[in-house]
């Protein structure tokens, strides 16, 4: 995993915890990383589009994802950095469909806005270039 900023940074730590709690299946700890009134926007290409508000709605969304997969469901953190006030994570999400049994590897870029150690806004992108553009980093070169 490549991390572009060194030193203690609460937002980077919360984002690392997001991956750790998801991968160990601790949905209670995972949802506790969000503010009570947090907003989360899934990738625009997904059927479940639109911004979700509040821990209960966000939990329901992620519970639905967990129910869609069986076996492997791992979010592998590849890159973590700050872009202004945002904490950006780039990951490979490795999952197996419950019905199809098909293994899938999805590249996802997330941006998190943090307040008082909680995620208050989170956006997910399936296209890293789209995420960079949304963050005002359109001219930035993707990391390798």
C-alpha cells in the first residue's frame, strides 16, 4: 500500500480503520466510523445510486452488499492520501457473487470528509480519473 503522507493524521487513521473493520466483518465498528448524520454516495454506475443519509441507511446499504457476496469479500487498500480536506483511498475490492459464484475484482476510489474523527461525507468512484476530477485533481497523474 502506498501512503503519500507521513505522520499522525486522524483522517488517514479512520480510513485505515474503515478497511480493517470491513475486512474482519465487524459491521458495528465499521458503521461507528461514520457520523450519525453522515452522507454516503455509491458509484454512479450502481443500481443503488443516490446519496444515503444517516448511519442506519448506510448500514442497510453495506449489509445488502455483504448479503450479495459469499466467501471472499476483501477491500485491499492500495493507496491513501490527502487531497485538501479530503482523505482519498484507492482499493481493489475482491468479492465472489453469492448467486453466480463469479470472482470479481473492482477498482474503487473513495473520498472521505472527516469531522471530529468521523466520516461525515463519503463518495465512491469506479473510475479513478473521475474521482481525481471531482476532487479538483484532474491534471494529477495516477499513482502506480
